[in-house]
C-alpha cells in the first residue's frame, strides 16, 4: 500500500466515522419491544402498525423539533416473545446496548411493569400504550406514562348507559379472565355495580389456560341474569359468545370487554356478535383536532383505513398517541435529555387526534368521557358520549 | 489433565465476576443470566443427569421460590433471609412431593413433574388474596442505581451457581453420586445391592430444588413483580434439560458448558433474526440432537480418549 | 343448572378431548416418543380446515378427510426422516427433538397464518332435550370424534398394519424377528398420530377459535388425558378424554373454573402415584 492509498483510506475512514457520528447525533432512538410471537402475538402487532404509521409521518416532516433543530426518529424493535424474562432483558439491552433515548412498553400489562422497573433505574421515560389498569401504575415509577385512561371511567359510563337505556337490568353476572387487564376490568365492574345498586349474582374467574367455557356459562344461565359481563382476550370472548349461543344463554344486556372494539371479534362471530356492548378508550368517529402529525381523528382514521382496509381500534390509537405524547414532550422540553423530557411529560396538557393527553400523578392519562359501543347491524355503533353518539342501546334479542 | 476443567471453570467464574468492570450493563445482565441458567442446569443435573429421571419440575421450584421469597420480603424479612427461606421451603416441598412422584419412572415421572408446574401455577392463581392471582404480585423494590443493582444480582446468581457447583462436585465424588448412577443404570439391581433407592432419589430431587428455589426468590426481587404464568413458565422447564443435554448430563461440567452455549446461542439468534428466531433456535436444537447426542462434553471426551 | 347439563357438557367436550389425545397416546405408547408437536398439528389441521372453508367453501365435516390425509403425510415424513434416527433413545432426547421441531413449525404457522383467532361459522342450531341443551355442532364434533376413534380402534384391531403396530408396541425385538419392518411401522404410527391430530383440528375448528397461541393448551390436555386413561391404547384415550371432560364439568360446577382445571391435574397426579397405567391401560413403557 502506498502513501496515497493510505491517505485515501484514512480519509474515507474519518469521513465515514464523522458521517455515522453525525447521523447518530441527529437521530432520536426509541426502543420498541414487540410481541411478535407468543400469547399476545395478535394484539402486539397492532402496536407495530401504529408505531410505523407515526414513524413514517414524523420522519416525512423531517423529524422531531428539538430546540430548533429537527432530529429524525429511529425505532429499534425486537420480539420479546410475550415472555417476562425477555421483556426485562430487552429493556436493558435497548437502554444499554442500543442506547435508546426512550422506551415504548410491551403490550402485556405485567410485562409493562417489568420493563418500567428497569427503565426507572436508568431514568429512561417509558410510554405505555395499552395499560389501563391502576395496578400497573402502582409501584411509584416516575418514568412510566400511559395513554389509556383508567378502567374505572369506562365501567361508570357503561353502567350509566345501561341503567338509563334498560332500567330493568338489575342483576349482573360477571365472568373474568384471571389475567391483569381482564381481571381488573371485572373487579372495577363489580365495585361500580355494587355502588350503582345492581345485584351481583355471580363473580367468577377463568384461568389463563382455559380451553372451554361451557360450564361457567351454563352456570350463569341457571341464574337468569339481566346483564352478562365477560372479560378476556379476543379468542376467549369469541368462544364465550359462541357458547352462550350454543347453550341458549340470553340476557337483555351482554357486555364483552373488549370484544366488539376489535374487528376480528365481529368477523369471527358474524351474526352472533349482534347486540354485544363494550367500553372503549377511543372511537374513530371522535372529532378531536390537535397539533400532532395527523391533526385530526379523521386524518388518522383515513390513513389507517387506506393502509389496513379496516377500522382502527383504541389500541392502535393509543399506541400512536403515546408516541405523539413523547414527541410533544420532547418539543416542549427542547432537548432529548431524559430527565427534562420526563418532567415535560409529567406536565403535558395537550389535545391530539386521540383526545386530551394529560398525565395524572401516577402516570396514567386523565379520565375522560370514554365511549361505549354496541354492535348493531354488524358494525360497532357509538352509544356514548353524546357528541359522537350514533345510536341508542338496544336489548340483545 | 484432570485439573484442567476445574481451572477453566475458575477462570470462567472470575471472568463473569469481572464483567461489571469490563463491559456495559447489558453484558452484566447476560453474565447474570449465564450464572442463573448454569445454576438451574446444575440443579436439574442431580435428578435428570445422575439419576436419569427426566424431571420437568424446574419451573415448579423456581415459581415456588419466587412467590415464597416475594411474600416473605413483602412481609418485612431481610432480602437475603427471604431468599434462604424460599430455598428451604422449596426443598421441603420437593422432598415431600418426591415421596409420591418418585415412585414412577421414565415417562410417567416426566408427566408428573410437568403436572406439578401447572398445578402450582393454578394454585398461585386461585389463592388470589395472598398472591394477587392473575394481577401479579409487587415485590419491594430494592433501592439503588442500575449499576449497583446489576452487580448485586450478578454476584447473587454467581454465588448460587458456585454453591450448586460445589454441591455437584461433592455429590459426584461421593456415595450419593455413586448410588444415583447405579440407580440410573439399573434401579432394581441397585435396590437389591442394598442402595436405599427411595432415599437417594428423594435426596436428588430435593437437591434439584434447593438452588431453583433460591434463584426464583432472587429473580422475584430482581424484577420486582411476578405473575403466575411467568413464574411457572413451561418454556423454562423445557429449556433447562435441553441445556444439560447439550452439555452432557451426569457430568460436573456438562450443565455449565451446555447452559452457557445455549444462552449465548439464544442471545445471538434472537437479536439477529426478528421474525425467524424461534425457527432458527428450533433448527439448532434439532441439529444438536442429531449430531451431538451425548452433549458437547462427550465429543471432547471421545477426542481425549482417542 | 341441573346435573343433566353438566354431564352433557362434560361428555361433549370429553369426546373432543379424546380425539385430541388419541393420536398423542398412540405415538407415546408405541414409539416411546412424547410428540411436542401434537398441539401444533391440531392447529395446523384447524387452519387448513378454516382456509378450505373460507376460500373454497368446503364444510369442515368434509375437510376432515383431506386434512387428515395431509397431516398423515406430514407426520410420516417427519418420523421417517428425523425421528426414526432417535426413536430408541431416552425420552428426554426425543422430547427435545420434537420440541425443537415444534418451534420451527410454530414460527412458520405464526408467520403464515398470524395469531388472529379464526372460527368456522357453522350455525347448526341446537337440540333441547328436556332442559338439557346440546349444541348441534358440538354433537356433530362429538359424533365425528367417536367415529374416528372407533375407526382407529377397528384398524388397529383388524388390519395387518394395525396388528403390526400392536406387535411392535408389545415387543419391538420380537416383532422385528417376525419380519415386521419396524421403522416403517413407526413411521406409519407417527403418521396416524398426526392424522388424528389433523382430523381433530378440523373438528376443533368448528367448536373453538383457532389460533397459534393455544397449541400448548391442547398439548397439555393430551398429557393429562393419556395419564388418566392409559397410554398407547385407543379405548384408554377415549375413557381418559370423557373422564377429564366430566371431571372438569363437575369441578367447574361445584367450585370455580380455575378449580376445574386444577382438579384435572390433581387427579392425574393421584393416578400417577396410585395407578400409573391409567384407568384402562396396560403396563406401558416405563
């Protein structure tokens, strides 16, 4: 190698180093553990879609405005396999090895807690996109923020809608899955129902590994409830509704959290889905307008439909909203310094396509008028709030 | 020549212990998992390797240790003591249950041991008032920055691994090991020769529980939150025997080599292949079964003998 | 709720359980192999049935035959090419091999089919027998399950290959000495195991939602049923399946859904200690 080529090589190396260095200095890295395999694989991919939508939009406009300079965003993704150990390991890997600036939480509630635990020690802000149970935010973590409003608001609205629409519905049977979120929804319901003067004729939990729900459902039938309330993940709820039909279990009000919110629930059940109610954390017919990459609920809805050929549900929206909140906090703080962004998040008070985002002391997004929907004519119809109401509660035939 | 493996192990141990000073916390975490799985593998080796009883109870002991340790810690017990008590409780449980389960052999024992995992998981779920059930259980968070915590748990796991290793050496060299090997070769003959098979088997089963219980309890403190399905993980209970199989069952160093190789392999594959990592790992396992039936160590032994 | 309904529920699900387990039990009893892919085979059968129904408008009841045939071929090949190499090795080796293979299968199923729950929508209505309600699709599934199990039993008892399989199960070496090509018998048995899993998957597609997330649950059920009923025998799987169905139904009725599942495991553990051959089985492999 002669002198010229050595110089050339050196120059190339230096340029390369500078370029990478510069490129790195100009991107914000966000770590995203995704459930691509395992028990939550179906739910987890919704997050992936939402993240991607936001990422494309934000980079299309040059990135996030950090104190006057635009920085592009890079998403670092791994499959955490719906396993707690992987989630914990992944959190540390993303922070220490990939050197991400911020973290997104995995889909699973318990796994969110574990990731938050790691992030807390490092002082890295974590955005929880699908956590609505108080139990997830009860460890005093200061760096954990979640865009979903607490569960209690949803059941209160639900009870209000039902007691007004079908006042004769007084006896409620509750069947919940023994898993963080579904169980939380069953417990808040039983508390709220008691307060509202309803009679809880049955409260049972089915295990995570349940293959068949015929027995608990048949038990419910014998009690002749006015209101049947079941929580679980999509496959549990599809099974439950089908078995209700099989065993001729009827009630004027049937609620499944959060079945009707998801397209696959309605598709799988066909006519059996008719009349099922649910609470949701967001509905695409809302008319929010905000200063975010979409600007309005409609814009988000349109892009999603064009891309996925189906309606977005609250999981998609909350995931995108989490990134919006992070983005806004960074803009507000004017820096990507983690502690300052964390403070900016804590004091954030904005309106977005998703609705208002303002975090309470424990990191949960503030309560709001959560929508209640019912499947009518094969489509989810909004019953509440008034501003976007599309129909009234009908008893299940 | 016989000293070489011990020296190698000592060096490996020191290397792992030195990781906090050599590399980032990510590597500290990997080192901690290496130590953790080595200890789990060494534990399994007692009942699965030496005695030849294919146990799938690792997760049962791990989970039991986790919940016991968590509950004791939340009740105010000092962390280290909680871990020790969890280990004791798990061992007693293993001894008692072993009495019943160890009567079966081969496949039946294997099935019984898996049933233990599922049954305990359901019990943890059902006793929701105590354990939080499906909602999970918060464990008191150990104060300290990430470096400090990383070190605490690395050395905890290394300590447990060392204890498991020393126990393995003692068992391997001693009468218990001899008895267990006899049982593996021909249980009825061993019985006739005068070995108290029931006592020996129970001892092996109990030994396989001690360290798993301690690790479970330490793990609970580490992540500060446990739930039934994650603490009694079927995947864990299946992976650990594979690790020992990979390294060489019934040997002192087999579990260590096997677990290290498996963890490193998994780590590399998982981070490199986003969509296919499971298939790649499965493929590796399949190839290992075909080409390394006695584990890695047997290959070395054959070479050494030749 | 009257006991009639509890019993009906238990028997209906029990028949499906029996179908889930019979292939698994056969492979375990004859080949000494615990096939960790069994749950995935069932789901594979389920997915094939679902897609045939969705795209080709083929009813699951008809799909059972081609799906079973496809799974037979899959099982045969896997056994012949891979498992045959390790079939005489200890249970841990074969279990690990099938565990690894299952990881590969699961990964691809997850990627091709995704984990979104699918369901074949067959509204057949229901039968009301004096207050006890029998959903017709479950009755059909139960009927088919019993039919398949009965068919298998007949094949095992009367056909040459069936008798060869039983012979190998009883004494491998003697069977070889009698001129039976043991490797081929093994491959056929494994193929039959996969076939039953696939057929069961077709039935299951009618009754349960199909998703890759539940393969482990089906496998777990198969384990319990084999122990309760007895290894390696078709009547054993039938008895075990029906027994488990009834146990879960009654425990769920008297206590809670969680206790129902726990009861299954507790009974299984008790049986393992007291009568490991199961309610019906002969002395199987140790």
